[in-house]
C-alpha cells in the first residue's frame, strides 16, 4: 500500500509536459482551461486564479480582531506591536519601527520534510491584520505543472512584505520557497527582502526546559491553550495530497486547508504571547514564571543587552531553587565583566558549596583571589575546593590537569614549594 503511494508520488512530482498555451494574458479562460470539480471548490470558498495557461486555487478567510483563539484574541497582536514601539532595547521579537500590517504570519505544507529540490510546496499561505480584521489567504498547487501560477500570485500579493513570522521558517519553510523559486524565477516576481521572526527559536528559549517538546502542537495546547477539534495531522498531508493528485476531488484537501489555517492563526497569538511575556516583566505589569524570567534575561544577554540582563538576573537572586543559582552565577559573571571584582567575588563565593555551579564558582574565586586580591593562600583554598567539586565527565582529566598546574603555580607564589 505504502509502496504504491510512494510510486504515485514519484510519478506526480515529475513536471508534466505542458500543452501549447491557448491564452495570452493573465486571468483569461478558454474552454480548454477547466478546473476539475470547480463547483465543489467554490462551495468551499476556493477559487481558481489563472496565469496564462496555469492556475492556483486560492482561499480567503476573515476573522474579527475580537475573535478568541485559545487564551488570546487576535487584537493582542496589535497591542504587542504598539508596545514594542516604546521598547528601548534590542530584542529578536521587537517590532519597533513596524506597523501591525507589516507582519505576515506564514506557513507551508510540503510533500516531505527534506530540504532538497525534490520536495514540493503544495500549500502556502499567511494570516495578517489588514483594514481592521484578520485576513487568511491560502494558495494551493493543483498539480506540479501549475507551479508558476502558484508563485506568481503569491509573490505578487506580498511584494511589500517587511516582516515574515514563522515557526521554524528560517530553517525550513522559506528555504523551501527559495529552492522552488529557482525553478520558476524567470516567470514570476523576485523574492522580497524582509526581516524574519522565527517563533520556534523563541519557544525554545522560553520553554525548552518546561515543555516535553517545542512542537507547535505542544505549545498550542500547553501555552496558548488552543484545542484543535478533528484536526488532520500534518504528517498525513503528503499522502492526502498524492491521493488528491490521483482523484482531483477537493474532499482530500479539506482537512489540510483547515490544519494550515490553524497553523498561521496560532502564529499570531504565539507572537503576541511571547512578546507579552517579555514586555510585561520589563514594564512591571506582571511577572512570568521564574524559569521564563531567567530565560528572558539570558536572551537579552545573548543579544548584547548585558546591562539590562544583569538587572533582570538581580531580580531572581532571592530563592532556594536552581533558578536563583543560575541567575547568581550569571549575575556574578556580569559583575566580573564590569570589573567589579569584590562584588563578583561575593556572589561567586556564595555558590561554592552545594550548588549547580560549585566547581565553576570556586575556580572564579581562585582567579580573583590570585589576580585581583593578590592572595595566593586564598587562591590555593578555592583551587582545592574546586578539586573537590570536579565534575565527573569527559573533561575531567583536562580540568584536573589545569587545576594541578594552577596549584603548582600558586604554591610557588606562596613560597611553599
């Protein structure tokens, strides 16, 4: 059964030899240009959009900004974009300088998960806020011989694109678009230049320690609290598409259109959710979980906002959990970077016993004692303490050798050898 489906897949992915065109302009329809099951497509609010002798099937949907999608209304996206305008620091989610209608929440459905040229996008589309409502537009490939029409209409509609919002789109969706575009680039508009918000990266930053997985379905359920009813799983999309290519009936794709629509709508509320977590804490409106707060601080540090990150770490020092330990080590490291030696020593010292950072903290105390406090006896003490906390891993031998060399140098300084 599966072998037969795969064989059909190979056959249908071969570009069919085109018949001589009977039209000379976009949108013109001749008697030879019939859309199979056109009546059934129209009943599903899907219409054919022609380009010369090819067509793509386009579906448009609209939602009110007050529509509730899980925990959030779509109006939360407007609020998030507006609040980013007053944000003073750099952040990967920041929409500063952009309008809400600059954001295109984009996703694709493909015939496979590889990134090779043999992988075809058969459904792509987006959600965006425009003219006071949410508009969803989906472009469907009725057969591989219609790829020019698919990309012509999609790229014509997004020529003013400023910011793409995806979930793993930097690694998968947009590279797929670029690959397929190379085959038709002489007949369709150029790919737009844009900024890119990849919400998978943000999800991993915020929740990789808290969630069993950072798949969109898991984030939807546990963070956005959005429940899909009778969803067609994404992994079934390729097989259903190959069945469609064989039979051409729209029923094969009904569930995939709905699945894709939910994907792009969830991207909207996910962007709002992630933005609010960051902005609410910084503006003292509400505080995320300690784990989320720590990850937000690390995020700012990773993009170079060290002063802000340090102030955020400082808010997490009180507590007896692992977050307090991680935050204290990061805070002490920042103080050392600022050459606040004594403050750094104080916080490293607090971590030298019974913490996740005992070894590293003892080493830092030894370095500060030797080079800043000029106290070799104290440096020897913390080096010996570090040796007792030596981690049992593949680096143990290397670390032990470095410690031994440090001890020999310190003993010479102290005149004990």
